[in-house]
């Protein structure tokens, strides 16, 4: 077992070292002791108080035994209604504590213990299960999921059997950086993390920005409740992400990349580490990629449980070892990102789509959509009171009712759907009367919601939507970083107001607080949280 000094020496010269060293101590001891924290502070020349504040910002870093070995039970919006609270109570004797949505909404209830995730609906049935493969209704052509169900697709050999790395090889051997970017721009691929910024324009901005070295960051933090699409891509197609990041590096001139992986995916970490080893052995990443003067190295940095780190500014601060507050913008990461240098930040789904576009072409990608004004597909993470939960890759323009009632089988027997969430929680609720829309951002916005990261949680007619809304706002209040007071105070006041039956006075106050939060909050958490209360009033006037 390495000593404190040996661990610190191993990480001192590594890029983005702080998360790595904290996780290394946490994995070695099961918690991070005060003595270890003092040694890290000295070894990395960080003031102890500052390091303590950063450490305690993250949910999963324990500071005393049993620490990492104590069960953490998901009590997210879906799991709490499907056995999570009962499992938490049953495991209290083992030191169990609740955790927010852990990204297993299609396979409830996840319990994180050590380096394993167990799932089950009761404490005595918990077991280790693989990530469920995405269901395929067979009604449309897929992009990202097209080959993901093939045997051994997570390995290099399995990935290459389905055309893996063909896009990278073509780009590096026969295309310029500008031609790669032009292909992305022509495809009209927009970011799939929720913001929807054109991917080609982002890569072009980094290519043209002064400053070296440039960086590619894969945002695999996926902390939005009800979203679990990144996990299935990373578990079954890790090489698609490696290829996408390397394409982005070739297009922009970047020489280093980071995969920022959420803590709750320990099995995914092992899969990614193996895939990176395979890719480097084949000359697909590292030095002189494919025999060319093209160098690009990828590092994994595991988060530790903080919803706000899904916001790109917070993520970059976290990577740099700073307190993970959101950054003020402008400037944007394309010019002032990691270490204040040009940086591409793309999420998992975006990079996987870019890989397929460089393989099949922009025209093919645009043809996948049912909506002539939008290109491509979107992965919907569907969970809750629905017969067939899972990740569905849908063409833009698919009617929402077809997804809910045909592809996913509709509500449970004898029930009806009362409402769904959109964009995980951030988009708020859509009531049954507004289901006659198509799956695309403009249609969702017409009913006062947003598609965003496209987590959809279904609530049937047995659910108390005020209770669901209260739980959602409680989550936002807990996850607020506290940097700006409209969000810090507003989420708590909204939680209080949702704890009792609503009257006209409380509704007016809720609307007033929400308006202030939307107008003045520093990041997307504070501006999105009031969507919960606004849409609650719409479905339950």
C-alpha cells in the first residue's frame, strides 16, 4: 500500500491532479483523514482551509470510517417512489445514507457501496447487474445506438468490426482540420448536453483561438436527475468517445483531453481505462497517432458528486482543483477554458454523434430527422411509471405520444399518465393535456418546458405532484453551490413554500421568487429551478 508521500509524488506532476489525488486517498483508506488532508495541502501548496472547503463541497468524499464502504442509496425522483426510501431504512444499521439520482433510473434502485453499484427493489434482492442495453422499437434509423448492441462492442476489436475509427483514419489521412469542422457544421450537429450550441462552430472557435496547449474535455458528469444516456454509451461504446475526442483534437489542434466521469459510475471507470489502454496500444491516441505528427493524450478524472459540476464552468474549476463555482461568462471556454486556454467542452452524446457523422457524412445525419428544420437524433432517457423504461434514440420530430404509448408501452396496467418531467428536472413538468407535441426543443418550449438533456420521468395518476415538486426543489436547494444569493436563498424558500398545500398568496410569492431567480441567478441551476414551480401551477392550477 503506497504511503501518503508516495501517492502525492505520483500525482504532483500529473495534469489536473487534485481530483486524482483525493480519489486516490479515498480509494486507499475508504475516507480522507485530517492527517491525509494536511499532507495533501502541504504537497500541493494549497491552504488547508481552501482544500477543506473544496473537499466538503463534494458529496462522496467521506472524512471518517466506514466512509466509502457505507451504502449510499439513491433517493432520486424515480427511485424514492420505487423502493429507495424503504431500502435506505433497511440499510440504516450499515450506516446507509441517501444520495441524489445516481443515473440508474432504468434499473432501480442503485446502491453504491465501495467500488460497486448494486440494484434491486428491496434490500434483500440487491445484486450487481450490467447496464441495460437500449431498447430498439425498430421504427427508425439510429445514429449513436446503431451498432451498440453488437457483441463485445466495448472492446477495440468489437468496435472496429462495426467501422470504429474509420472516421478518424479518414480525417487524419485525407482531411484538413477545416474540412473536419466543415463536415460538422454542414451536419448541423448541436450540443446534446442541453445548451444546443453548434458543435462545428465551437470546434472552429477553439481552432482559431490563440494559446497553447488546447484541451478537449468530455463532460461525462451526467448529474441531471432522470438522465442516464451517457452511461450506456460509455459502457458499450467507450471507443466512440475516444474517437470523438481525438477527432476534436485533430480539428482544433488540441494535445490533451480529459474525461470528467461522475463518481457514481465505478464500473464505467474500469471500462474506460481498458479502452484507453487498447487505443494507445494501437496508436489511435498518444504520440504520432496513425503514424502522423499528431499527438493527443486523454486522462480520466473522476468527480465526487456535485450536480453543479455538470455546468461547464464549474467542471473546469473542478478539474483545475479550485472550488467548483460556476464561472462568469464571457469569456467562454473556447478562448479561456482549462487553465485559461482554448478548450472544447462537449458531452458524451455529442462526441458519439460526431464520430458517426465523420464516418457516414453530414447528409446521412441530417436525413435521420423527421423535422426538416432540425438534424439528427436525440437520446431520451425514459423512466418512472412506464412499462418499458430505458434509453431511446429518437428522430427529432417524433410525436411524444408515440414514444410514450407505443415504443415504451404506455403506463402500468390500470393506470394513466398524469405528467412527465422534461430535461431531467430542469425543464419542469408537462401535463397529459399537452402531450400532443413532437420531440424537439421548439415544441417543448411551446408548452412551457424544454427538452434540454432529454431525461423524461413519467408520473402516473397515483402520484402527488406537489410532493414530486417539493422533492425536486429540495434537490436544487441541496445542490445550489451558494455562490449567488438568488439561487441560494430562492431554492430554499421555494422548498418551504412547496411543503404545504398551496393557496393564492403562496402561489403569488412562488411566482415572484421564481422571476427574480430567472433574472439574476449566476448559472443554469438557479434559472432552471423555477421551471418546477411554474409548470406545477400549469398542470395543477
